[in-house]
C-alpha cells in the first residue's frame, strides 16, 4: 500500500491519479503493475499495487510511478479505483486484478462468489451497486449474511471490508469461519452453533452498534469461546474494517484501534482454510457493503514502509 502525495508532481499528475502507471522499471520499462486507488483526500491518494514478487522481511523492492500524458484508468487497469470514486459505480474498478479475492457488488444480483445465508432463518439482502443486509424484527442474535464460495488460509490472509449506512441496535460482523454456517444455524455471528461437520470454528470482529464498542470473538475446536468486548475511545460506526486474526486489529479510516482488543489464543485458531462471512444480527440492524477483499498478509504481519523518491522528468 502506498500513500501518494501528488502535490510535488504539479500539473503532470491528474488529481485522481488516473494517468499513473506503475512498473518494475523506470520510464515504464519492465513489467506493468496493476494498481487500485482506494481513497483520495486532498492531494493524497491511498494506492494498492499488485507486486510480481513478495517483499521478504527486512527486504526492499523498487517500483516506479510513471505519469502518462493521457488518462490511463480502466476496469482492466493498469490503474483503477474503488467503485464509489467513479461517477458511474464501479466503472473503473480493477480490484479483481489487484487482490486475491474481490467483489464490489455492482449491479442488482449477488455474484457467484457468494451464497446467502439466513442464520436462524431471519433477514434479507438487496444488491444495488453495493449489498445491503437487513435483519428482521424478532431475529435475536441471528440474521442475514453472505458467505464466500471459496476458502482462504486465515494464517496468511487479511480480509478487508468497506461499508456505510450502519444503523440499528445490533451487531455488524466480519468473520473467518469453518465449516460453512447454514440457514438453521442459530448461534450469534454464525459461530457458536453446531453445523454439519461439528461445532463451527473461526473468528468474528464485531462492531456493536447498540453500545458503540468493538468486540472480538474466537471459537476453536469444541466451541471454545474467547470473547473480549471493550469500549474504544471515540469508537464510531466503521466505514472500513481491516481484520486479521493473528493481529486482532481494526482500522476505521485513519483511526487505528490496534491494541483495543486482545488477540486470540493459539487454541482458537482455525485448523483449516476458512470462508469469509459478513453478517448483521439482532433486530433491526442494517448495513450496506461496497466491497470486500482478501489480500496476502504482509511479511511478519507488518505492512512494508514505502519511501517515495524524488520525481524524475523524462
């Protein structure tokens, strides 16, 4: 991830970085790299670049940002942007080319990347350039969720979510979970219940709308429950979550909740690849999700520290 201040490049840089092209060599040489602009604030853009090789711990890697004379942005790259940054939702979104798993819920139907699960048989969803999950009255600690049709290794992956319109009096949760919950599952967040194959294992990172606090929940083999709920200073409904069970961190915009929640014990770690599960619970609760992604965990769980060199004019 790069935080790019475009001000040093003056008129050579379009305000939305739509004329940028990243490569492994100077002046556009080497391999072209796919890049995705997550957000823009003033002259600073947050950009994710798909590298051709991983950066080892304590290692370095040079890449180059080339400023083209014309707009270079498209849904197929080499540079794209988050769906809400375009005038038409998702018009220039190339997230699927940058991340190992990505969906922006464009259009009006749920893609084949997901299945819909009504834990306890409650709740509904609507896809309309984003997906809105809504629990129904009387649902209690269950509700509607979307479950990825693919599994991922939680020990080497990070799942991120961007959501708005969080309202109600229940919970909004993002899980690693295995095995897959079913409609008849009646446990909170789909975790603490029996499903085909045994008791569910996984992690849930929850925002508790009704208390304005964060909660972490981990269920290991046999339903071992580690839960830590705690109010964080200035906690507000999140617009984006970054969740990795080995770090137990949550980020909301620029506010970092690292250290607010204690991490799980080794006994609670999922023993196999897990599904991504996004769910709301309790009544009535609603959330609209713009995108979900899974990306590789950075070396040692620490994001590389980028250093931008001085501009070189060709």
